[in-house]
C-alpha cells in the first residue's frame, strides 16, 4: 500500500499542521529540521537558495523521518519543475502567484496523472518513497496548494478556491501586503490585509478546502490556527538560525562581566 | 598592506571574541551567520558536515563581511589539509587532539612558511583575501590554536602551551570530559573538569597565549570570558537552528487555542 | 571538419541504434555506461534525477568515448534549457509531450540557428566537442525528436511528423498508455496502444523521418526494431541497476546452503 | 533507546548478511540500492568514486530504509575520516590493508570513544540516525572490520583477529591475490588463495569474530556463506550496472531480426 | 542605507564600465576575476556553463570585492529565474532575445516589486548584500538591460528602448549578426551590422538609456566606448583563459631552442 | 592493449612536454584547457582549489582529448589519495615535499601494484580510460615524479633521484626559493637557486630520470627546456586567466578615447 500523506490525516482529524520551511540548500540542515517536531517541511525553491538538485537531497533527508511530510514550493507555475519535484517524492506542492482560475487549473493539471491532469509518468524517487503502487494513488496522495498573494489572485479568490482538484490555498503575507500597497510584512497588522486574509480562509473553508499561511513566528502561527488555518509555516530555517545567532551574541555580550583586560598576546 | 587579523587586534586590546561555529555545509548559511555580529566564524571540518570544497565556499561567504575573521577547525593534525585551508584564506586554524609538544610543533610548522615552519607556498585564495603581500606577512597573520582535550594533552599542557609559534589553546569540553571519565558535556559542571579548564586558561595567560573554548550557550560563554578566555564559541549553527526550530514548534502548539476542528477536506 | 553525428550515419545505413538512458546524476555512472556498447546515451532531465549542471558532467563523460552519441531529454519544450544542452554538446534532443504542429515548430526552432530557427549563439562546449566549425554545421548535426505520448499528440500525429526540420518522433509508452486510458506500461500489450504505436512508426517512415521508442527490455527493443523503429532505448541506468541488484540478492539467498549457524559474536 | 545495529542481530542469530557496495557517488543510486533487499550497504571511499561529502548524502539515502545497515569503507587507516564517517551515521567501518596488531589497534581506537579508544565527540548525524542516546551506546553499536589482504596482514592474521574491540575481518580477494603473487581476482581459484581464505574465516570463528568478504557474484557469495563468512558483498553498483547494460545491448542486438533496412533519413 | 549600485554612479558620471563575463561555473575563478579591475562582472546563465546554484556561489565570490557590481545574464525572459537571481543579490540583469515591447515590459515587471512590477518578495541574499533596507530601494537599485539581437528586436528597437523602467539595452553581436544573415561574430565588420549597432546606441541615448555590448577584445571595447556605449564586456573568462593558454604553449614552443635530445627514460 | 602514456613516448623521443596546471575546480575549464595544445594537464590538489571529487570530473574532461596526458599533483605523500587518483585515471602523479629516500620509496610504493609496491587494487575509472588490461600494465604506465623543494630534499637529492621506480623529479621553484632563504619566486634569479636547479636536472639526467619544473611563463619554460628539463609547466589556469583579464581591462581603458561624457541616466 502506498505511503499515506499524513497531512490529509491531520486535516481529516480537523487538526492543523506545523510546517517548517527550508531555504538553506543542505541535506544536513534539512535532516536536522526533520527531527524538530514539524508535521511537514517545505523545500522552498522560490525564495530559498535551493534548486532542483539540492531539493532532491533535502527530500531524501526529510524521508529519513517517516512522520514528516515532504513538501516543495516551486518558484513558478512551471509544469516541468512541478513534475520533477513530484517525481522526487514531494507529497505536496505550493505554487506561488496564482492569479486566476486558468492558472489554478494549469497548476492542478501538472500535479495529476491523466485523465485528471497532464502529469508525465516517471516517478523515479516517488516510487521509492511512496511505495510500488505510488502511481495508482498519486492523484489522491499529492496535495496542491495555490498561493493567493497578488491583486489578481485576491480578486479571483472564489474561482481559484473552487478549482477542481485544488486542495487549498496558501497565503504569502509579504507579497499579499505588497499587492495591497502596504510594506511587505510576514505578520501584517493593517486592517485591509487582515480582512483579505480572513476572506481567504473563509473562502477555503466554505468549499471544504484547506488554507495555509506563512508566518513570522509561533505566536502568529497559533493565532492563525485559531482563525481556521490548517497549515502554518513558522519563518524559515535561515531566519530561525539568524535570529538565534544574533540573540546568542547579544546575550553573551550582555552577560559578560566588564572584560577584565586580558594579557597582550601575539606571535 | 596585507589585511590584518582582527582577532589579534581584539586580543591586543585585551578583549574577547565571540566565535560562531559552522557545521552546515552551505555558503548561504555561512553568509547568513557572517551578518549576526560574530567576531569570527570557524568552519568546522572535524565534527561539522564539511569537507574542503564546502569549506572554500564558506570561507568566501565569510569574506563578504570584512569584520568577521575566517577560521577553520581541521579534523586532524594533518599538514596537507591545514595548508589547503590556509591557502583558501583561513586566518586561524584550530587543531584538535594535540597530545604533546611534538604534535604541537608539527601543527605550528604546518601553519608557518620557512624558515619558521614547513608550509608550502601557493596561497591561491589567501592572496585574494589577504592582499598581494599576504605571503610576506602570513606567518604573523595566521593564528594557530591547539585543542587541549585528551588525557595526554592535559598532562602535557605546559609543554604544549609553551610551543614557539603557537598562539594559544582551545578547550573542547566534551572530549575533555570524556578524557576525564565523565559523560560528554559542552558545559561541564564536574569539579575535576572545571579545575582542568581553570588550569588551561591559567597556563595560557602565564605564557601570554590565548585560551579559547567551545560552549553550550551564551551565558556559559560570558562566564568563561570572565575567567579569562578570549575566544568563545557558542554552540554551532546546527544546534542554534535545531533549538530554535524545536522551540518554535512547541511555542506554536502551546499558544494555539484548542483547535477548533476544521472542515473535513480532501480531493 | 565538425564531428559527424553517428546517429545520422547509422540511420543513413538503414540500421537502428541502441540507446542507453541516464537517470542517475553522476558523471561516473555515465562514463561506465558509455563503455557498454550503446550507440547513443540520453541524459534524461525529465524523469531522471538530473539537472543542467549534472547533465554537463555526464555529457563530458559520454564524450570520452567517441563512438557514443550524446543526447538529452529535456523536461519540457523550453527553449532556454534546450539551447543550454545544445551548447553543452548534446547532439540530439528528445522533447516530451509535443501536442501539435505549433509546439513541434517551436521545439525545432530552439534547435536551429537562424534563419532556420531561433537558437542563440554561444556553443561553449559544443565547439569543443564538435570542432571549431561546429556552428556552421550545427543545424545539420543536431537531431530533434518529438515525443508522441499525449492524446493531442496522437490526434495530431501527421502534422507533427511533417514539421520541417523535425528529424523524427519518439514514443513514451507509459505516458502514451495513460493518454489512452490504460495503466502506464513500458511494454504495452493492449491492442489500442499497439495500434497507435504502429501508426506512429508508419507515419514517420512515410515522411522519411525516424521513429524511436523507450522500451522495458532488450527483447522488446529488438521486436520494435523489427517494426521499423530506428532508435531503441532499453530501460534506464537506475532500473538496470535495481533489477541486477535485486536478482543478485535473490540468487545469493537462493544459492546459499541452509546457513550453518555461525558463532555468536559481539563486542 | 538508540537504534540497534541490525548486523549484530543477524550475526547473533547465526545468520549471514548480504552486503551491497556503493562506488557511484550519488544519493539517488544509493537510495535505489537501499530498496533491493540488501541487509547492509557499504559506501566505498577507497575504490569507489566517493569522497566524504558524497558519502554523507549516500548515508542519508540509505537511512530512508530502516532495515539496511549503513556501512563505509575508508580509503586508509585514517582516524580523521573514520571519525567523520561515524559522525555521519555509519554503523560499521571496513578498514583496508591492516598489516599487524598495532594498525588494528589504531583502527579500533578510532572507532571507540574513551576510555576504549580515542574517538572524538561530535556525532552530528549519528545522533539523528542513532537516537539521542547514540553516544552512550556507540561503542557497542559500531562494527569495526579489518581487511586482511596484504602479505603482512596474512602473516599476522592471528594477532590482528585477536585485537580487543575488533569485530571481525574482511577479505579483499583481489589485493589478497596480488599479495600472493597471483593476478587480481574477485573470485580466486588458486589453491594458495583458497587456503588463505579458509585460514582467515577459521581464525575469525575461533575467536568469536565475524568474517566478511567481497565477492564477484551471488553464487560465490552463497558458497562463501557456506564456508562460514557472515557478511558477503556482491560486486558493486558500478559493476552490476555495467554488466546489466552490456547484457541488455547484446541481447537486443542478438534478438533483433536482420534489420529490415529503414528509410534514408536526414534533415 | 542600502548599498548603492556603482554602475548607476559610473553612468551618472558619464563614464563607461568595463564588464567581465563569467562562463566557468566556479566561485574561485569568479573571485579571481573580481580582483582584476572590472567595474562589474556578469554571471552568464545563458551561454555560460552556469546554473542557479553555481551562480549563487559566484555572486557571493564577487561580493567579496565591494567595488565590483554583481550582474547576471539569464537564459531566457523567465520571471522565476530572474527573481531568484535578484534574490541572490544580482544588482543588474541582462535578458536575451527581447523581441518587442510586450516582452520588454514583462522583463521589467519581473525586476520590480509592486506596484511597478510583479517581483515576489523574499530577498534572501540580496538583503545580506544590499543591506537591511534593500527591499525599499530595490526598484531603484536593480538595473534591467534588454538584449537587442533578433530581427524582431531590431525592428522594434524604439518601442523596446522606450519601455518604462528599462534601464537600457545590450547588444549581442553574434546573434545580431545571425539575425542579419551574417556569420556570427563578436566584432562584426559588415556594414549592415555596424549600422544597426549605431542605431541601437543612438536610440538608447536619445531616451536617456544606457547601451551595453559584448565585445571580442579590449580594443573593440574601447572603440565602442568611443561610440557611446556605457557597459562593455570583453570576451568571457573561458575565452580569456583559452587564448592565454594557447599563446603560452605557442610561445614556449617557439622560444625553445631546438630540443637537445634528452636522455632515454623509463621505468 | 592498454592506452600508452604519451609522456613516455615524448621522453623516449628525447623531447619535452608542455604541461598545463589546473587550480580552478571545474570540469569545464579543464576541458577548455585540454584543447589548447598542452601535452599534459596536471590537476593540482595541493595549491589548486581542488579536492578529489572535483579532480575526477577534471580527469574525465581531460580524457575527452586523447592526446593530453592526465596528471595530478597530490597535496601530500598520502597513499590513500595517490591511489584514489590513480584509480580515477591519472597517468602521472607529482608528489610535493619529498625529503629523503624513505619518503621517495613510500611515494613510489603507493603508485605500484605488488610486488613492486603496495597500491591497492580497484581501478574504477582507470580501467575505462586505460583499457581492460590497464591493471597488467599500470606499473609501467604510471609516471611518478617527486618534488625537490625542501632543504632536506635538496640535501638528499642523489638518494631521492636514485629511488627504484621513481621516474623523475619536479622542481617547485617557490618552495625551493623559500628553502634557500630567498623570497618565493616562480622564476628565481638568485645564483644559489639557479645552481640548485642545475644540480637537480643534472642529477636526474645522470640517472636516466626525467626532470620537470613549474615556471612563471613560456619564455622561462623554453629556457628550462634548453637546460634539459623534459616537463615544463607554465603558470596555472587561474594565473593565466587573471593576467589575461587584468591586461584586457588595462588595454580597454588605455585604448579608450577620453570618455565623451555620456548622458545622465537613471530609472
């Protein structure tokens, strides 16, 4: 039996998923992240420093921990790369900048084998990860999420959400802010942004679809879970690392006693 | 004029340096770390997932921030790799498991051009980083630090510290703990370990040498600075990332309201 | 004189070519394959775990054996990548999922310098592989093969085959099966699939074009050669390896005498 | 609880293990191999085209299949690389060209934490693969196998086998043949070679140690299992692939009907 | 304050920039080039042997020399890759084969954040290179240059140059020659080509835009600077290296005295 | 028949060989260099930015041009890496810093199969490059050159040159200068250095061995050929590139007419 997509199980249970986000092109940091309790990890090929070859190693690394669902964000609604990442074992694809129904349909088509879509057959790593019968179940296994983050995407929210075969939508708060004429922010506080975000989750739930969102921190993630989002990303690995490093340096400096002047040293 | 080694300036001023530690084999995460306020960054080729080729990219990444001194820890007292990392622009080398004077002298020799040592000439990247006159000044620029972390190393502390051309010593607390029959710990609390650590810093200062140490956190680093250490590492990038990620997941889960059961979803 | 394309010589002689298929992203396995007697080797950037950078190393590896023609399958009808692979010395391009004449013309255009097409000039490696006068002859040297494997492609077979400058067609049996509502199979036995395959080779021969096909094994390849196909792929490197490994394990287990219980061992 | 080493369980049960051998530097081919039924897979850093960085990706790939024990063969009795591979999660190390007791002891020391050895602490990936308590159990988990393949090694067989902490020996038949003045062969038939091989397995069993061997095929592996070997390698991935490819080409050519001359084609 | 784009300063001063061109996928050769006095360096992802991952390392290498402006040429008018390279810190993008106003507008849109364009937000490395306020200034910092090198591009020169937000045009002389029915040449001498080149620079200057050009050597570059071009590329790294190597071999052979026959040597 | 080593043929004919030197870790630049007329190319793993994995790709690239002999310089007299590079198809090894007879013998031993040496059997790529019977002829094919460049090496010149199985010596002029208390120089002019260099070539010829040397330019190479050297390296790829680039920038600037001030431009 093909390996189930745990995200669907979480959502079936009415729960939400914590999603890590990988921008560092390293299978080692990906494997480290896979051990920190995330429900899923998304290899970010759009704004991460990641291309296909790095992504494969990262998907392998994630696969060493069976409980974590491997996802990928593509840089564009590009069927070639979407299909390559599905072949490589991604169990969910996040596609940025979906503007309308036609784009949403093209995205879904790239994720589904005929007759539901146009995905080409050749699941090189997916058959290792998903099992020998992966291909028979792939159309049910793979989760397809369209990002709503452009002006057009917001305007066409309803028709996008309603796309057959689309599993849900995903909010990119920074681009969404820019689209609304606001400064980019992972945690928008402007009323217009909050209203749009609320509309997105409402539209998704109305159609029995999932809504996910990128957030700037765990508190925001929890808040958004409370509003009905079911997939919540908390920063990315690079930001987590940078914040932790900066804090460590500051704490060390702050905690250090007035430096007792050390000895003059030298060669 | 060759680019000075800022570590020497910090130490000349009697101050201590915050040192970041890089185990993730990525020039992107290295560059991220270079922007977080560290005085120096050490590419760890021993217990990091890093080899020479990855190290070169990481040293380049560190070089994009002029204030951060690029260092490397080698996996062994191996002149071939020490020389390759110096050629690649490392301004300081940390060498593990130095057991006695002979090993310390061999380590120093690998770091110095004749007549002070046996370093072979060919500073491919060092001449780009250090400047056209790098080679003339390299023997003064390069910092050589011997790790004291084995039983023999502790026993032979005095003769090691006294090695001509050695700039200082560096404490690996986990290996040192093991050497003392204790469980490995980045922040040892056992009296015997603390006593040895105190002996090391005292021996170094007595000879006008530097003492550095790996620590498990910023408070420990500050504490050790107070005890006279002048180069303090705070965890590594992998540990900082893992801790931050684990905390983020826990915080999000803890902060989330009892999950209002979401809609049943599915394709 | 530019290095000739041996595939054209084989076809001129009325013979067929054995084609190896490379999904493992390694220049070593590619060079190994280049020594096994194939007439041509195709670097698969669609369903292989291969991107451009890996492909370059693999094309170099193939070039160490002058008798083997280097080919590439692109993941999509994307002129950017087609041109990059031609620049890297691919002497033939297989393009998947060609649906109609317009797509076939776009594919051919990407393979030909003006005035025959729109290929941009910059044959970085091709000039090393093909010779100093590569560019003058490139439009004649490069073989362009369109895959017929979608419902639309089958419907528009005649207009595709007839595309000026297209050298032939190539059958992807798994996608073709899916397109016909059948389960994916490298060696379809359903009558409707066999009929379409026969139509494809007939259409190609009628126009003096080549027909190639991916097969699931050497017997099938020979069978298809008997039906007029002139380029026959036999599995890919990954499948050859996996089958051989699985058989070796089974044979060893089957051939082993009932294990004389060995000694209890341990540390 | 730390992940157990399945090889020990197999040997405790008196059974033998089928071992695959990886010379292709690809995490994809490594993952493919991990699904073919091997009990263990050895990343070959000596005669494989593999260095440390490639090995890490391959060890990760092997880890996606819990039943396969990840092993590595080092190119030399070099503690730096042995320790790096153990840190990377190798659960067994094969060390070539062990000539005497002193070298065997040095090898074992590199594999064991103090007080049993001199392994340095920093199990970056091993702690992910082996579990949080990996370090406490590592000295019991890690299998250390010394290759007997030189004249000196054969002469000193008894003292090597008897080395405390050494889990067993491993026969390299080609080097062993060369050492005996015979042409290199994976499956030696010369009486002197067979006699030495028999001596090796007998010496190992007498001391309750394991004997492993590289073989040229599954029948030989089964034969050697019958003679008491408990770890049997069957060729390597490159040889399996090359043999399978060469056979496929020959079969296709042999099976093809006399080529009905195809049409003249050309651009 | 965001790091300014030195190209704009050069152009504001009415000067021209020497531009190096990088086709070798190595961060080491890129860093070497960054020390040779170029005003800017362009990572060539079209006809260079360079993909995204290699480009990131090269952009980092260029960043080690603050005076050199990092640029990239994309292989196609593809917003996904344009945005990824901008995120990676490219301060200028050269886009090939722009045929008309629509394509020029799409290119500019990919380079600009809303409301000026459609660039997606996520400047992973750009914020390290450009500074914390990079995003606020990015629309002013980033230089967008459209290549005029196709027949359609030449015909639609005026409307392309006039595109709002486009900073200038760039001449690819080889493709331009092909477009005019001439053999490809980096330094065209045909009157029709020279006339078109003159038209291009005139059109750019009339609109206050910049004109750049690829040249086959420094004398041509100087000549073109005299004609008003403000960004002049001189060959690429591969060509510079090949020419220098070929000349060195020839000089050595030419300068060698008639070889005094050496001794017979051998093993 | 195994592929012969063309260096031996050149030397048998009493001629000298032009040798290129590769420090840039790229198989593309290596292939470019292979087309510029060199008799041999040396992958420099000591002072080049090259490790084993990069070296393999570069050796493959060199192999695309049958007339160029692939060589490697190792970073140290390390049998593990020497054997790996021989397995990878290097037909000659240059070993740095040979100080005495014992070291020379160890170096030779690593290059020869038993009974002449201790090379381990496993010619993964060498058998592809050299032919199926490579191993039978490898001891005759492989050229072993010891660098004379340390004080001890100069003192022990005679005994080193006389080492059985050593094919010759190779002068590193910069290290040799340092050893003599002179500033490092690729083209030493000091009398003491010139005298030592003359002694080295004389000692080699007297024993029927080859002498090679690294030089700073083609004129020096020709001069040294006139003095009896039979393998002459001319700079390395990085230096050739840097010099050519610097000259191009200077020429362009020098040749440019006083910049007619261009238009003010901007976004």
